[in-house]
């Protein structure tokens, strides 16, 4: 899929309407993590360097078409100004007047788009109102690209449109990982439930050479093969589905990697007594809470021979030690290979980013996506409306 970037547009004397994701965490009226704001700097800087004026559009929380004061972007405006190092003016009415009065390198920040019910309804009237404020539309919010909203989809058909730097970087990384990847390709998919990742697994078995299944999901696959998983988290009603996925993988020549040894405990708490046993030796009164060292050794071996890695989800109950051991060790090996230039590694999804940060591995991965739902839907092979609208 081809899309235009900032390099394809002439911004001189033009107003750029830039859709960004600055949906940041706030406590007591103060932004506690500015990562998402930092990631829009290259786009804002480039547009201004090319002589354009920047008008930022964003959402904050889920007000569902109502005005909710604690979800006003006025709260975030000071942090945006600090991070960008530019004067930022928050505007909640009279948008056209504010745009006409823009001076120098001033940046406008429009009020929370989701205060207007037309945003989530992809309403053309609301999109036209927004489009009237600018000359060029720039989408730099990949994390909202799976939503067909007025500011991500409808507006892209009303103005010359392109991807911002962050969006282009994200799409490029994803294309390298699953679109036209260097092979062999390994996918790591973990998490609590198979039911939340059926589309993902179904898409991956036809695209990757090795699929590592971890977390509670692995228990469902073990149980589907007749293995007693004791008191482990397990979706026994999905046994047929798990067997179907195993069959599809075999037909596609994709190796499914399940735990070769397991770490079990009687209670899920920090420092609990554990034992490492074979997958078919889980005691009836115990839970499987992590993959064991043999499993990690095999995953490491597979990664050493791979060229591309896509990672979504932990291998065990990583939130509590010692059940983070497998995730930490496998992530460290992937990071090491990536740093050495031997592996292209792309990871995304909320739990994934947290797990890789905790493992100290995130900085050395080739690309970490901060998009949750959009990253998952892309991995599932679905068309993202916000991306399709740019092509």
C-alpha cells in the first residue's frame, strides 16, 4: 500500500491539520508520562521548517460525545508546549478565528475531538468543519488508525493527505516485519486467553515460520493435546479451536512452539515456592505460571537462526517474580541479536511494552509500537481505515 509522507507535500504558507495521539496518563492534573507527546516532535518540527503552520487534533479518554471537563485537552496543553518547546494555544471554540490569528511558530491544539458525537460516528459534517481549518491533512496517529472516525478517515478524503513521521515510521516497521519480511520469521504471542487472539493466531500461522505461544494461552493448547494442566488458567472450551490452529500451522509449514518445560506453583504471589517440571507433569493442585529454561533455550536457538521477529504478549505471568524469568530471558536474547544487527524485531501491545521495559530489552528492539488495538488489528491482517484513507 502506497501513501504520501511529509516529503511529498509543499507546506510553505499552508495550514497543516495534524491528527496526533497524545492520550497520555494524567494524575492530579499533571501529565505523568510524555512519551506520546515526544513522538510527535519530528512531524511538528518538519512542517514548521517547511514553512507550514501546525494545528493539532487529538482525543483524550472516552467522553462518548459529551463534554467532560476532566478530559479536556486544556489539561495537557502545558505539557505539549514544554515538550515541543513552542507556544501552544488550546482552543475550545471559535476555531476559525484562532487559526486566522496564528502567529510565528505558535501551535494550536483543538479541544478533545471526542467531545463532539460526530467524531466517533465518522460524520462528514464534522469532518468538513475540521477540514475548513486547514490546507493539508497529516495523520500521525497510527494508534487511532483502526478507527474509522471523522479525524482519521472522513477528513482524509477532503484534503490532500499524508502520513506524519511517526505514522510513516510505524508503517515502514510493520511492512518489514510481516509485509515483505526477511525469513525465517518468528512470532511470539502470549497472553491470558486464546479467545482474545483467535484472529491473530489464524493470520500468523500462514505468514510466519515459527510461532511461539506463551502465557495462559499455551495452557489451552497443552490441554487440547490431552495434557492435564491442573488449576492453571485454561479455556477448555476452546480445545477444538486450538487443535484446528495446530492443524492449519502444520499444513502451512509453520512450527508451533509450546512450552518444553513449565514452572508451576500452588499460589500466584511474589517469591512463591516453584518447581520446574515436564509439560505433562503439572500437579493437580498447581498452576502453570511460566515457561521453563529448556523452553527459553529452544526459543533462543530459533531466534539465532531467524531474520525477523514480531512480538505480542509475555511468556508467563510476568507481573510477579519469579514468573517473569522466561519473558525476561527470551526478550534479552532478542534484544542482543537485534543490537548486533542480526535480527529485525518489532513489538507492540500494552502488556508487551511493559514486559519488554521490565526486562530492560525494549531499547534494543528494532521498533516498539505504542499502538495497542491498531498494532493487534494489523497483526491480524485487517485493513486499518485510517491507513487505507491515506493511500
